[in-house]
C-alpha cells in the first residue's frame, strides 16, 4: 500500500469537485528499471500554461520524476481531455529546487464550451500519482513567448495581436518580457495577468527564499512613457484596463516586482478589448428566478444591465459565469445561485438606526461605495437558537478584508463562535480574508450584524455577499488526504478529523466517495467524544491499475432548526503541501484529492499482530509489526500510529486516553524488519468498541515528505476497570 501523505488542514469543501480523465497506453508496455525509492510525481508548470476553448494542441508538462506509464489525467471539472504523447520512455531525475523539471509531451483537447478559468491538473501513472499543476482555459488564441529571443526591451519586444493570451516565463533574475502592439486612440483594452493563479498550488515553487511570482505590469505609450501600471489586483496578479490616449505603438512589460526569476515563473496575459467585469450587482439570484443585474467593470460601452436567470438550473452554489452584452461577451466572474431569497443593500444601512431588516434564511448583496463605512443588518432571534452568517468577497476575487460583529439593541457586542472558539469579532477565516461565524442568542429580541473593511476601504470592487440562516449543532471535516498510491493486496493510511460545533456530540460516519476500482475504505464511525481516526484504504489482490479523484466526507444525524432530525453530509476541504523556506511545510487550499492503484511499491507488505486489542484503563498492550521490503529499497522505515512532522501532529488514529508508549521500537533500519508498538490506556480512557486503526510504516521520500503505508486493520476495545465491555450489545 502506498500513501504520500501531506500535513493538511481541512475544512468543509467550498466548491464541488468533479473529474475528467483520459487514458493512454503509449508507454504502458515499455519497461524501465524500478527506482530504489518510489516518489510521487511532483508536477511543475505546463508549457504553455493556457489553452484556448475549442483548441487541440501539444502541451508540455514539466515534472520531477518520470511520467512514463501515464494512464490518466484528471481536471477538477469534466470536459478537458489530455493524453500522454511521449513515444518512448524518458528519465526525469530529481534536480534542485530551482529546476523546472523534465518536460513530458501530452496531447490536449479543450471543448468549445469549456468554462474559462484556471483548472487543477492531476496525473496518474502505473507507478504513482501526482501533485497539482494548473491550466488556464482562455477564450483567446494562445501566443507563446519566442524562446531564445531577446524580448526584454522596448525595441526588441515581441509583436502580439489582440485578442490573444500570451504565455511566457520570467526564467531568471532581473528578467522582464516585453510585447508590442498597434493601438488606436480611444481603444479600450484589458491586460490581465495569471501568474500566481497558474502556479499557486505547485509543490516545488519555493526557490532561494522566494515563492510565487509577484507580477507587476507596465504599459508604455508611443513616446515610450508609462501610461499605466498595476501590481496586486487579484492576489499578486496584475491587471490594467485603459482607454488608449493616442494612436501608435504600445509596449507592455511584465516582470516580478522583486526582479526575481526562475524557470517556474510561468505566466499568462489575456489581452483583449472585450468587456471586462469585476462583479455583478447583485451577486446572486435565487434558484428558479431571474434577476436584472448591473455589470460593474470596463469597456461596457454603457450597456451594463443584463438578465441573470436561474430558472432552468439544477444545482446551486458559486460558479464562474460569463454574460453576453451588446459590446461582446464578458470575462468569467463569480456569481451565486442560491436556494434562499436574495435582497440587495444599496448603501443606506450605515447606522444602527438605518439597519436593513433581514428575514432568515436570506442572502444579501452589498457594496462599500465609499471608504470608512460600516453596514448594519437587523434580525430577530430566539433565545438559545443558533444562527450562521457567512461572507464572501475575497474567495470570489474581490478585495474586501471583512470584519463582522453582532450587537444587541443597546449596541453591546455579543459573543460569537469562530472556528469553534468563542470571541466577539469575526475576522479572517482559514486561508481567506472572508469570515463566518455562529451566534447563539442569549435572549429573545432584535440583534444587528455589522460588516466593515478592516482597512476602512471602499470603491467599485468592494462588494460582498452575506448569507444568514438558522443553525444548530454542527460539525466540520478535516484531515490528511491529499493523495495516495496503493498496490494490489496492500493497505494505505489517511487521517480524518472532525470539529464538533454548537454542542454536537453524536456519532459521525466517515466516507470516501469515488474510490478507484478494487479499493475500499475500512468502515469507521467516530463515536461521541472521539474526533480523530485513520482512513484505511484497502486494495484487493486483483485490483487493476487505475486511479480516480475522490471526496472525503462525514455523515451524521443533526437536530434541524425545526427540531426534526436531518441527515447531514459535510465534505472535507482539501489542502496540499507546498515547500517553504528551509524545507518546511506550508498549506494551500485546492479542490482535488486522488487515489491510484499502482505496481508494487517500496514496501510490499506490513503486518501487525494481534488484530484484536482489548485494554482496561491503565493497561498497555504490545503489537508486533513486520515489514517486507522490495529488493531495491534499503532506507530506514519508521513505525507510528500518528502522523508527525517534527513536533507537530497532523493526523491521529487513537481515541482520547490512548497513546503510543516511548517503550515502542519504531525504527527499522538495515536488515531489521520487525518492530514493536506499545499502546497505553490512561486511567480515564473512555470505553470504545472495536475502533479500527493500523500500524503505520513511514518511508521518507524527501526531507519533508513521507509515504505512509498501513498494516492489516487492527481493532481496539476499551473496557471498564473490571474488564467489562460496556458497549457490548445485550
């Protein structure tokens, strides 16, 4: 079994995940010598990093470790087809951090109706699965930077036409790339950079203390004077929208704001004169209805009112959409189709006296038209009822850094719950400037939610969507499940964790949807008081080599707002590991998790005995663990029950009150193939019935990355002090 396990903080999934794969047999029959250590496939940049809708072309995917034997390529939304196109095996030695890796050829086909946005890409070979790379699907023809040609001055700038998407690389320190075009006075153009957004989840982007490219875009006029410049429009990506001041030759220049460069600094620049929209107002429409929205942006030529219809949709949620206008089709922007009624706040609710009344559940679209504003929303609450409020702006490419509070009728700030902790102010969420919170009303009455920007900013782009609804006992799913590789007949280990909210302490059943053929999950339910578990995947002996994208979830029965019990499924939000300075680990939110069935790996077998462990409070038990290595793998193996990175714990299997003793013998080096895990139960350990876990065997791949193999499933029972199983069925 094989799992390249990463230290992942997970939350409930923000966006739905779907997959598309393509198969190829071009290299499957070619045999290459097995490596002494089987590493996961570290994808780097695509070249080019963008493909036009409706286009078929060759593309290069750069990687550390070979992609020979690739059988599937996955994207986080169906449609794109990408197949392996190398005619013969190719080695891909792991190089230093600054290397862009080895290029591998693929054929790619993008449907004409494929939504335009940045997609995550994952690859599965017969020996491994990959980390994340990115691809921009663009509406414009792609122009690649001409290789080995100087384009770093006004005079040597590469000629481009519009509309187009220019793909290049700032490949070295002090590199800058220039492109020129013929412009006309009054012509409205948009230059939008994708640099961070097409590299942000790549594992090996950290280079010499610098991580993502911080692009700065400069537009020069016919007299070689600067007519526009931008830095940090969406994240660290730049954007210029301008009405050209004169006829003549213009040049736009892209570079890193710090004059850094690396072969990994891929960028795309969408260059067009079509309408460019920042957002709609309102931002949302209720399912089954049609709303007139105002487009706020550039080059609209006065035609900024369109219909936003949700009469024929089946699914709700946030998605990127384009709008047709008399001036042309817009870029894609985030909009919401909601199950709940929607209202708009027009900016008059700037005091407690003018607070906008809300009837929950509801969604509100609003905008800070001026700086130093606070918005007020009034709602009625009942004592001990929970309410949930969530704000969206930063996650939909808008700049608001929101802060929210709840006040009573006297203006007294109330206690709220953010990420499970009591506080009086809701600021940043996990890995986002947006915030959300739960509020438990201390008494019947009117309460007010306030919203402001942390830096008191305002303007056209400072829009947001606020949703409010009744809530109650809840939970969120976390874990350690970026990707996994598992050979037939073996097991691998992921980790699940839940956060119980608003007093919920019921059982939670953990699930994994979409597992590849031949792979199953050992059933596990978290009983009351238990928040961590192992997610043990098992591949059948006859499991075929295949792979799929999967979704991790927890299922539980919750009391609904009306008192009736409902069955709730909560999905775990996925994050990937990225290298940080000094070989450390950082996290980045992504949409995909992958499992692949592969050829045999470094460890061929991990077995543990006994399979049934019964402990009284205060007792200990010894587990014998044996490993079987492949012929070529000689490095040390570490046995464990939890997933640690130095002193930080990112995954746990054992229930509260049960720990791994220091008496355990966990290092298996040289010819040592057997070790011992000693479990100790504290005197206060609560009863539990046949809780599944496994002995984990960790194989180091790099300084910060390990492969986590798992033994056969073990079952832990904790009895009372007299040895009686309190949870046994009578």
